[in-house]
């Protein structure tokens, strides 16, 4: 029975060593780069398989980029000439409603949800169909222009792929997004909008192991879609809601 205290002491010492080693290696991973962590680079490399983690450690399906919806519009001036607007960042304006508010307005989810729905349908298309969707959906009509009729768009898009349902689903989302952005552009520029087009601007944060780098690891990307004819009736009561959002949270320039 005499050796028991010695074994307890040994067990305590080993346990303390293991805990101290674990805490020490953990600090090597979580601290910003400095001379101390650099001196133990070999220890860090050997421990990487057991201690390293990514941004998605708590969310396996975390998004790897931050998409933003931008819109550009055209309207006629007093001489009947088309005027092209600057790009307006719709998502940036809506997200401004969140900053500094413990219970923010749900308006910040509109463009995010619309864009997510649209891109999920876009990703389901065949490559040739995607190219068509990124083109303009406007054609000449007499002395002016008009939107290509929906039936023609469905047939043309369906011929480029195997799933007619996917083509119809995308075009429905396309028409909804066009109407939404027509309201947003009308409220932004105070003009009778004739055409709109949009783009998806993505920024991707640095990978976890380069989180402290001052230089961006990934360059921003832009996915642009062609012009759509703004042929929807703009309802004053709906337009007023968009005008209020823009007046309160900025112009997205």
C-alpha cells in the first residue's frame, strides 16, 4: 500500500504535462503570427492534423463567399436617348438596415433570398443554357424594343438542355428578380426605367490558415446577366416601400 502516493504523484504530473502541452499547442494555432509561434513552426506542422480547423468547424456547409446583388438600369432622357445608370449595390443597402440594430428589419433578407433562389436554379442548368441566361432577353419590335415573349424563351432555353422544368423554374425566378430590381432602380434613380440588368459580385475571405494576412488571398469575381425589358406596372404603394429603404440606408454607390 506504500507506493500508492507515489503513483498518484506520477499520474498527477503526467496529467498536468498533457494539459499544459495541449494548451501550449492550441495557443500556437490561435495566436497571430509572431516570433514565438514562428520558433515552434516544427511543432505546429506536426500537430496540424490534430489541432487545425477551418472556418466551417461549427457549420460544415458554411458559404465560402459573400455574394452581393448589383443592378444597373436604363431610361430615356428628354431627347428620347437611352441613359445608362451607375451600378447600385442592392445587398449593401439592405444590409445597412442590420448595423446597430438588435432587432433589425427583415428587409435585409430580400435580395439575399432572391439571389439564393435564382442562383440555385441557374446552377441546375446546362452550360449552354447558362450562357443564354447571361445574354439579353430583349428584341426589336417595330420602331422600339420589347422583352422576348416568355413562350419563346422557354422553348429556346429548353432546347439547350434535357430538363424543361429546370428552364421554366429559372425563367420564373428571372422574371421575379427583374420586377424586384425594376422597383429598386425606379426608387434609386427616380426615372421611368426601361431596362435593368444585374450582376453577382462575390468576395471570398482568406482561408483559415491565412486569416491574419493583410492581403486578400482571393480576388473578387463578377457574374453578369444581360438586359431585361422593364415592362411591369410599377405600383405606387410598393414603390414607396423601396423609396423609404433607399432614403434611410443609402444609395449603394
